[in-house]
């Protein structure tokens, strides 16, 4: 793309951002991410506008902004060491910023985990894209990735194999955990409007010094250990981790870890919790958890009404962990056990956006998961 056109696009985006800040382009859903781009029936002509819409700790995830559009036209994954042009694997390993889209509906069954390079957007809008039944997505020592609008399910452990991770390098990877999205020592990551279910380990796990992450507008179902944020109690480098979990729907068939946090700072805001079997929000190793404006519908089982669960610690220890509930809505006997500081200041590093009232959670999250988007109409 000519440099002048890139500059013009950038100016256009900045004007739109200014208008949004003034409220001119609000669609009135109350969801600030969706109100930023879903009003535009010509979203497909300016896909990269999406990159201006991130909020929370992952707000600086540029993905493939200002890069060229890469169209995935081949759902195959025949050779993870020498991927064919036109495949998703070929797209995500490139060194340059890329905005990756799909020319049709497809189910991508990956032979091995998909090792992404930095500055990439996977944008499933306009097609029904499933990554399913094999390896799934790995972000390993990368920066600035957006994953939007895809279905990720039935992920399996893969590995003990050579996999290409850049145009000039492939390496041997040990057996993967079978996560939907595995984030390892990576930052500026935004996972938005994805539908995730039924993976071998976690749906989304962020570990080993990962930070600056937003997980928003996703629909998660039919899974045990949903989301792990923090590698282990002993891995103290995760003390700097900051993750926003916002506007998600935690739906049927979920058991626990929505999320399970260690060490860092976690803003859990305006999510709809309609199903859990054991607990919703858990943690160990002294994380700071700021729960604001969520809706918690407890299961009928009397033993599972509590939203929170402290792991691996006696009460004398966890009483000092900073966990607070502010403006949450509790239904069917749900309750949140608070601990630590009552004042606001310890939660400053776990605050990333302004919570909407919990009474609006239903409308804010009604479109969670992968959207059905058609060119020429609003998503």
C-alpha cells in the first residue's frame, strides 16, 4: 500500500477516534468496544479500524494495523514445517504486520499448534471460521496480537514435532497442553468476540510473564478449567501481570477458573456468569482481583453458591489478599467473599476501564462470541 494512503488511513482513524470520544458514533449498546465499530455497515472496507477499539490492559494491541491484508484461502495444514501460501499457518509466521482474513467459511484442523509471530490480527469477520479438533493457538514470546471473531474448540495436545515459527526458523516443540489460546511470555494481546469450548486444558491461559492483555466479548461454554492467569505459585515474575476480563459470557457447562489468578492484577468487569459448577473466580499466591459490575447467577447446588475460591492458603494468609466486589449483581444466592484492603488505592493497578452498571450486563454481553457479519450490513 502506498505510504500516502497509509497516512490518510491513519488520519481517518484518528478523526473517528476523536468523534467516538465525543459520543458521535455511539450505537447505544453500552458496550464501548462494540459501539466503536459495529455501527458501520461498511466495516469490511475499513477492517483495521477495529484496532482502535481495544480497551483495558490490552488496549495497545495493534495487531496487524497498517500492514497488508492477507487472505486465507486454504483450510489445510499439511506441512507445519513448510506451510503453503494461502494457509493460516503461512500467514501467522510472517515477520511483517498482517491483517489476516478468510475468503470463505472453513474448519481448520491443525496438525500442530499454531505458533504466531508478532503484529498479527486474525479477523474472522465475514466468514464462519473454526479452529477445531487438533492443535490450537500459541503466542510464545510475541507482542501485539489481536484474535477476533473465530470459533476455537475441541483442541488437543500436539507436539513432539518440528514446527515453523517464522519464515527463517523452525524448531522442535514438546507436547502442548491442548489450550484454546496459550499466551506465554507475551504482551499487548487482545482476544475479542471468540467462541471457545471443550479444549483439553484451558480455553485461554496466560503464563510466564505475559501481561497487557484484554479478554473481551467472548462466549465460553462446556469446559472445566476455563482460564488460568499466572503460571505457578512459585513463578513470581507474574507479579507484574495485568489482565482485563470484560463483557464475556461464561455460559453452560463451565466448571471453574473464570478466571483463576496468581500474583498479578486482574480487572474482572461487566461479565455475565450464568453457569459454574465449582466456583467462578479463584486464585492463589496473593493476586489482586477487582470485580466490578458483573452479574453472578449461582447454580442451584447449595455447596457452590460462592463466587470466589482461595487455593492453597489458610484464611490467615488469604485475608490479606486484595479481592473486592464493587457493584456486582448476585442472583440465586451467589456471594463473593471479599478480603484485604477496603480502600480504593490498592486496586489502582487492577483498574483498566470504567465499569457499567451491572443492570446493563445482559445487553452488554448479548452479542458475545463470534459474530455473524455480512458485508454491507452492521455486524
